[in-house]
């Protein structure tokens, strides 16, 4: 996960506004899904060691997938500076 963050931070001409928009909404959805799964695990009285492993796995799931999805969407959008230049040219 740290590798993903470092690789993404090095991209300069990138549609960061679109990335963050997609990331926020998918993060919300995946946080809800992960929260429901944690509730089910606690409700079923999973032993502590297994519960810890499952919660950590869900944390990676809930952060990594929205990051990859947001990157996949934003990489095909025009970079933010291109949008600013197009807005200036139109006015």
C-alpha cells in the first residue's frame, strides 16, 4: 500500500481532482462494506487472533481497492493543469 502512495505521489501531470472525487465515494462505499463485515465477525464471536487478522485484511481491502479504482478512472482524464488552461483559453 505504501508503494502505491509513493508511486501515485510522483505523477505530475495527473487528474488529481478526479482521483480524489472517485476515491472519496468509493472509500465511503468500501468503508461501509468493511464495517458490515467487521460487525458480522464480532457478532459471530470470532476468536481474537483470527479477528485481528481479518480486520487488518479488511483495512487493506477498504483502502487499496478505492485507490486502484480512482487511479484507473483518473488516468484517462485530462490532467488538472490542462483543464485550467482550457478554461483560460475559453474566456
